[in-house]
C-alpha cells in the first residue's frame, strides 16, 4: 500500500482538538474515578474485618472461638476477593494517572510557543542533534545512516521546533522497527529556495487507512506509556509554521518514508494553522 498525503485538511481546528482532548482524558479519568470508588468500598470492608479480628482477640470461651473460626474461614475467602479487587483498582488508578500525565505532557509540547524567533541555523546540525538525542532509544535495534549534504548553507528557521519535529519522526521510525533495522536520514537542496529532509525506516510500515489518520491528534497504535498520538500532530504544526510540507509514503511490512520540505529562508512564522497562535 502506498499513500501520499496532502495534509492541508489534516490539522484539526481548535474545536476538534478540544473535543479530542475531552474525549481522550475522559476515559482515563473514569478509570481513576471508578478505581477510587472501589478502593473506598474496599477500605470500609477492610474495617469490618479489622473489627472482627479485634473481637476475636477478646473472646474467652472455646465455644465462641469455634463459632467465630467458622465465620472467619468464610471471611478469609472474602478477604482474598477484597485483595484482588484492591490490586485491580490500584492498577486502574495507576493506568489512569499515567495516561493523563502523558496527555498533559504531550499537550505542553503541543502548546509550546516559546520559540517564535526565526534564527539562522545549520540544518545538518539540527538533524545531527535530533539523532544524538535519540541514541539511547535506537542504539540497541536500529542503525541510523546519515546522508547529509554538506553544501547546504545555514537556513532561517525555528531550530528548536525543527529539532522537535525531527526527534518525533526519528523516534517513530525507531518504534516501527521491531527487531533490527535501519533508519536513513537525508538532507538535500530541493531547489534554490527549499531544503528537503527525509527520514526512512525499514520498519513495519502502515496501511493506507492508517496513513490517513496518523496526523490526527491522539491517533496512536502504541500502548499506554509508549505514545500519546500527539507526535505527528505536533510535527505537522511545526512544518506548517515553517510554510513547509510534509508527506509520507508507506508500505506495510516494508517501511515508511517521511519527507519534509521547508524554505531556506523563513521570513515570517505561519500562524494560520495554529489556533493558539492565530
Ligand atoms: P505516537 O508516536 O505517540 O503514537 P504519533 O502522532 O507520533 O504518535 O504517531 C501516530 C501513529 O502513527 C503511531 O502510533 C504509529 O502507529 C504510526 N506511525 C508513525 N510513524 C510511523 C512509522 N515511521 N512507521 C510506522 N508507523 C508509524
């Protein structure tokens, strides 16, 4: 399956994004709320057990102790259930809080507008820096092969944000590789006014249907703790700010290539697609 994407339709409006956030947070919040409710109930029941044990300590006649012993055996059974339910609820609360923390952290980056100043930067350095940052992540399973055009003159861009976009793409490339693989990162001059950066992996690739969704905020196929689905939405926003384009070609089982094209000299940050900046 090959797919080339035109993403002008892809960036969500503020309304869609907010609805997405509400929906996304609602689910883990429910886990926390239900978990806490169950924990409260369990705590009450635990108090009953404790009261019973206190009572047995005060028993004196053998008759009474025997009678209690029977009840206690039954209670032990309930006690096991209570332990299981408590452990499950604690897991739910942990899942919920981890997920919410992830979403909030992702949104922080999403909403980061600290860098609006256009600076001159060496594109290859920006790329190299993203690769260095990710070394601990990829070194065990992927080889990163660089093909950087040394003739590219410094470009005018938002270097921190461009770096963030590349980190997101290279991190995804690494995640797409299950066992051992290669990530190719290439920079070149597209034409007199534009530079091109491509990130190619020979990981698991994507179906055409999936490619259509990957730039949507919160679309993820990764398990909790591994992804928020905000990476590519953020990346898209950053390239949009640069008046650039990002396209993707992917084939299931073969790999994926993202290609970014940005102007060599960004004059004015494009704020049109960014609701919070507009
Ligand atoms: P996240 O990485 O948090 O899931 P992203 O927005 O960065 O969020 O990516 C969304 C989804 O797109 C990923 O969960 C993954 O399924 C898919 N994806 C992104 N990049 C690649 C890639 N290079 N190869 C295969 N799938 C990818």
